[in-house]
């Protein structure tokens, strides 16, 4: 059994992206599953190219996508991905889409297929501030989440997939008044999210 877990390269002038730093620190095996780690580009084009290929090649049981949401104070488990790319902030190729669909003619939205409430509960139970988020934005993270859920749905796969956003880590907050979390806490949160997802749960 395989679990695919992704983090992003840095963007927006940051030197690191805590999502990939935490994914890198995960063990190779969790809850009896082989962990496949992938670093993703922060480009609208790149995620739509890389993710469908990776899913077809690895056919994971669970996919946990992770990214940085600088400014959020807690771990947020995303509920929904929408078929929209819209950003004034350029991606890492300088692209700024306006009101474009992720995939032309595809559904308006997909819900996460991970047990999002169970994950939040498990994180809080371990003393990690966490909440469900009802928007993954309209930047590259939303595009990645939409791409994965659409790919899995179209292929009729049983793979469960979703997205977790993480705050800045302390070193990123030294020069700006923004909330931050320790990297070790984020690593622990990803382990809990994977283990909880493998256990399944309500509607899983
Ligand atoms: N966060 C961005 C894209 C990459 C990342 O880590 C986002 O929330 O869209």
C-alpha cells in the first residue's frame, strides 16, 4: 500500500516552503504504508502536468497534498477544491491567470475525500491547533487539489485525497509579524493526518 505525500517549492520571496521541509522529514513508512514523497513546482502548468502522471504511475491508496498558507495560525484541512485559477500574484513562472478553469468543462468543485473532521480531531487531541478550512484559495494549491481529485474521479480510482495547509515556520516569521509553528509540530501533524486517513472514518 502506498501513500503519496507532496510539498511545494518556495514561492513569494520565501527561502523555504515549510510544507516540503516537513514532507522531507517524514519516515519512509507510516501506518504500514510506503511513503512516496514529491516536491511540486509552484506553477499552474506544472502541477497539472506532474500530478496526473504521478497518480497513474504510483496508484496510491491515499494522497496528502500539503502547502504553505502564510498568515494562517493553525494547521488547516481543506474541505473543497474549485475549478478556478485566479491570481494577481504570479506563480513561479510569472503566470497570473484570471478567472480560468483548472480543467475546461470539468465540475465546479470537488470535496476532499479524506476524513477531514477526524483529522482535525486527531490533531487537536495531540495538542496541535487545527481546523477545517472552507477555501484552499484560487492559487496553485487549489489547482493541485482540484487536479488530483479530478484525476482520481475521472479514472474511477478508489484513492482518497485531500489537502492540508500549514503556517509559516518560526524562521520565516523572524522578520515579519506573522503567526508561526515549529517544523517538528508540522511533521507530527502530517504523520497524524496520514495515519488517520489510512484508518478511514465517517463516509470514507
Ligand atoms: N502555497 C500556495 C502554493 C504553494 C504553497 O505552498 C497556495 O496556497 O496556493
